[in-house]
């Protein structure tokens, strides 16, 4: 995907880059998926909390990036019907993509659709 | 996006019923890799390594085996296209072995590495950086994103 012309990369919704990928896994397979992702990424995850792990991804071409895209592995929130429905339907899988947005865009929290979720991360 | 990450919007031109019964085109439509997936996020990718001395799929399988997992990656699969200006670009995909199954396609990443110079496929400005991730998703997201 060419980044020129600039209309390819400058979006009215203020999107700047990918902040995170959030993979949900039911508790029954959570440890197994964590083991697989750790082997694939080549590093153990950081435990954010019980049922929430994160890998900090690299940005090729940047030796000391100012931020890292994150790969998140989470158990579904038991109070979130969409997350529970997702793992019941799909099993483990990509549920949400986080997008870094210009804080002036006014976007906050997330946007849900029948097919997935986009979280807006103001920067 | 400014850092080179991108979302790939995929939509079939026609439903399967559009093609004549028992025709090659109908068969191709039915067995296309995304045809059995639900609408929504269908895949995500990390940057591959097509010129690695040890093929990436072998490295991944070695690690997975060492971790006691039965999950495996399939050998690299070549892809490519010719740009509208006639320049040929080539890449290699390293997919999870069970990627084609209806469910579980987004459980693990696939890898995509450029065989031809990446700049031919993702022309970056000097102020930008390449990124490890790109994503695939299916049709109805297109309308959703367009409405925002």
C-alpha cells in the first residue's frame, strides 16, 4: 500500500498508526495460546494482570522507537457481552484493533460494530 | 497510515450463486481462502523474512515444538502481482498450517515478507518507518470504515 499520495495516510478520523492487537482467548485455552504466541514472537509476555498478557512488538527501521505496537492476549471480560459472545462463537481470535489517533480528533474509548471492535487511543 | 501499517479491505465481487453450477469459477469462488470466514477481522500479520538462511516456518515450528505445542506453520507460499506501472513485486507468506479453517484464523499471526524491495510495495516517506503489522479483514468493514 503506497504511502503516497498523502491522502493514503492522512485520515479524517485522525488515525495515525496501529496501537495494539487484542486477541481474546477463553480461560480453557488461554495458557495454550500464550505458549504459542510466546514461541512465535520469540519472547515471553509481560503480565499486565491476571488474564492479560502483552508483547511489545518492534518497528523495523527504528532502533529506539518512541512506542511499541502491542500484542495483547486477554481473557474475555465477564461483564462484556460482546467479548463473551466472540469467544463463544470464534474461540480464541483477534477481537479488537487499537488505533492511535490524534487527540484533537476527539475520539475516545472504542467503536463497536457487528463484526469487531476498534479502540481509539488518543496521543 | 503514516507509519506504513495498513488495513486491507477484502470483498468478493459476487456471491457464490452468481457463478454457473459446477463451473471452475464457482469452484474457485467456493474455495478461495477467505470464503469460509465470517465478516470482520480475518487475519493479522507480522513482517516475514523471505531471505532467512533457515526458513521462517522451520524456525517457528522448532520453537513451537520446543514449547510443547502441536501448532505448526506451513512452508512459505510465494505471492506477487504486477503494479499498474508494470513493476513486478513479489512476497512470501508464512501461514499457520491450519489457517484455512473457518475458525481460529486470527488466533495466530501470519508472516509476510517482501522478496522484491519493500519500497516497491510500500513506498515510505523518509519521515516514516515500516511496521511489523498489517491486517486483513472482510467485506462489511469496508462500509463501516467508509461511514466514519
